[in-house]
C-alpha cells in the first residue's frame, strides 16, 4: 500500500511539473558530427506541448570584408499547432551578438524533420566563421528550405530524420565575444524531435 501511495505521489508531481512547464517532451535528438568545438551549449528550448516547428529564421552577419566575420549567430524556430495553424510560437536558444534576423522560411505543408549545416572548418591563423548556413527537409512532399546565410565553408551531410514525429526544439552552441580575438559565434546546433 505504501508503494502504491508513493507511486501515485510521484505521478502527481510529474503531472504537476508538466502542466507548469507546458513544453513538449523530446523523443529523439538530431545531431551532425561536423560542427566546430568552440563555445558553450546554451539552453534547450522546446515548442509548447502540441506545437511543432514548421519554419525558421537565422541571424546572419554578412561579410565584413577584411574585419572579423562571424556569419551565423542564431536560429529561431516557428512552432505551430496543427489544430490551431494561425497560432505561432517562436523559440530560440542562445544567440551571438552580431547580425540581423532574416525573413522566416516555412514548410508549404508539414514540419521540419532533418537538417544540414554549412560549416567552415578551423582556419588556423585565419578568420574562423564556423557555421555559415542551414538547410531543412520538411515532411511535406519534396520540400527543402535553405537559409539566407553566407557562402564560406562546405555543406555537410544530412542529419538523420526524426524517426517518429518532427522537430520541436533546439539547443545552440555559441562562443561568447572574444574581445580582440577571432569571433565565431554559432558553432553547432542540436534539434529535438517530438511525436
């Protein structure tokens, strides 16, 4: 009987925590292996429960000519609820301080399900930019979306697709401003899948 009481108590606690946070619960992480190692992982941000990412925008610092370039500085996801498509919630993890947000790009139908990064690998004594752009595959028929990032670096390989569900959250790795050193800003990103 005591075990049953404890079980009920813990289930109540979990349901209370869930109702307070109201976030989706990730079932799978999407990652790529070719991000760069600088900076710290920011906060994990999730769409609200029942919402899924159908679009994105990026924060880009375009070429600074002979000054320090950082390229991609942030990623936003635009989450929608299939039952209320007119309602949209924006989420983002840590962002760098440079650049401007681009226009939103959205799936015609469906949701974001896989991604690819354009990454400039370490340049030694040269100017490092790290992540320069991003592409997504939507669950709708044949839809690929490409950000309005910069041209440095090479496209990597696609991440896995969400095995069940679609993208519903993200976490970015951002290097803080280096003062007089070489700034890279956004170095990597993980996305999370929800059913």
